[in-house]
């Protein structure tokens, strides 16, 4: 009887650790795909960034550049792109008296193939 209880507990733990989070991710991803509207900025599973132009049953038409519209399967939409605000920490800013660009470093002269025929160039 206790062996059966251990098997049930292991299966229940597996359910909560592996299956439940995956199911939640799938449901939230499906909800994101269902909530797409024209004008949304999206990223496809292949990495294309574009703006939703039109939604047809299982397809999405994306404008990936001015006048360039591609049709992808709705399931290929991986995420809705969001703007990320980057805050600059005042402590990380360079001092005002430091140059904006690093100083240029002079390159060392290189040996030509004629001067050193033993080395490949």
C-alpha cells in the first residue's frame, strides 16, 4: 500500500513541476495570439519584426519594411514587441571633462611578404 502511495505522490509532483507550467505558458501564448490587432508590433518565431496589417483566419499579414508585406501563419507569432525603457544610472555616466570618444591608437607597422618571405601573409 505504501509503494502505491509513493508512486501517486511522484506522479503528482511531476504533474505540478513539469506539466502545469507548460500548460499555463501554452494558454498565455494562445491568448496573446488571439488578441492580436492590426497595428501591433510583433516578432515571429523566425525573428522577423513587423507590424500586423491584416488578420485572416489562420494567417497574419505583416509589414516588415515600407511596402513589404509578408504572410505568416498565426502560430508563427512568438511575441508582441514592447518598448523597453532604459534608465541610465547617473553613477555610470562618464565625467563631463572626459572625451566623448576613446583616443585613437596608432597601429604598429606590419611586415610585408617581401620583407619576410618565410611567413605567410
